[in-house]
C-alpha cells in the first residue's frame, strides 16, 4: 500500500498562535493522508522583532499548546504530522520540528543549520539528524527523516538521513532564498529518497527590512521528479501517493549504487572544521 503524503502551505500571522492554529485546522479539515508536513515555525511566524517576541511564543515540547493541537489533529485524521515550532527548553531556544503520531507519541528534531538572524535567537540543534520508523493505518511501514529549511543548503544533512535509512525526508521550511525548489529534486535524486518541502508564503517586516517567503512547497521522487509543486502564494494542502520501496532500490544501473559506491576514506575534509586549500608544488 502507498503512503499518502501531503504538504500544507499557508501564511502564518506574526505571533498569533491561536489564529495560526485555527487556520491550519481549517486547512486540514477533510484531508485524507498518512503523513502531513507543515511549515517551519508555523504557529509563530518567522522574523522575530526581538528575543522578547520569541520568548512570548516559544513552547516546551511536548507539553505546549501547539503540540496538544497537533496531537488532536493526528488522532482525528489518523495521520503522522511533522511541524516546525519555536521550542523553549529551560533557558535555551531551538528552531525545532516535531513528529506527532495518532497515538500521541512525539519526537523532536532541532534545526542544525541556522539561517540569518536565527543565529542570534536560537541555539544550533544538538539532537543530530534522526530517522524514525513509521506505519500507516493500513500497515505500510516507512522510514522518516526530518530536516528544517536551511538544512537543505548543506548536502551532508540529506545524505546523513539517507545513510540512516530514510525513505522520506520531511522538510518544514520558511524559504526566502529562491534556489531551494530547484535544488530539492537534486537532494532527492542524489540520495534516492522522497522529499516533502512544506513552505509558507507571505511577507514579514522588521525595522524597514522585508522578507518575502516564496511558497512553492513540493514533493520530489527518488528520481528527482517533482510530483507536485504549489504556487507562490496559495493556501493549499496537496496529497500524493508514495511507494517507500522506490527509495530502497538505490541502484543507478546494474553496476552502481548511490550509497554503496561512496568512498568515505576520500571525503575526510567533509568532517573537518573550517576549510583549507592544498598547497601546490
């Protein structure tokens, strides 16, 4: 049986948690899917005016009101939800994504690669790149990896998830750079995984600076084919069927496999701090 996978795209209102939860609940009404990916920071908005604003909306996980809402939706829809939240853990703040199942279980990923002023407000994720074994109501199993927004820019993120067995990578996002929609098919193809990017649209401003979020949420197949892509400014939920077995055949041809043919011994520089040019003779 296939996995019915979806992205939800909308324009969160800045700091209006209850309004954003209501908007998502309305969009989810009557959706039939096994896996639904929501945007990054979907309850709060993105371009925080101050640390005080972040503190107003950041929540403990799993005991905050947003996770409570996600648990309710997961239960009523019979779906696993992946959603981006501002997380408070004591005095620490993380740009996180939660995986919420119909039975109420919750796992967390904390964004590793922070973008722009996130580096001032949040701490880099400390949980690593995680892959979870999931099951649909019909009994289909699939392995779910999670990364958040700017993680896409670093190919090591998706590669790590693939090496850990991911069939599907959920990618909650608040994309402003124009390159990601054309790059995610490459991430999907080079790792032979499905990718689900759930972006937001709209605009936020701070001290005369404006960020425009590009929409264009999409689902990509292991071949790199774009299975569906949203418009730049649409509130929309799109559902597509994925066959996890497609991601488990990583053969390029009869003699090559995208993961087996790696030569890690030659990639030592990828695990070193900083960069350096080799001296010429």
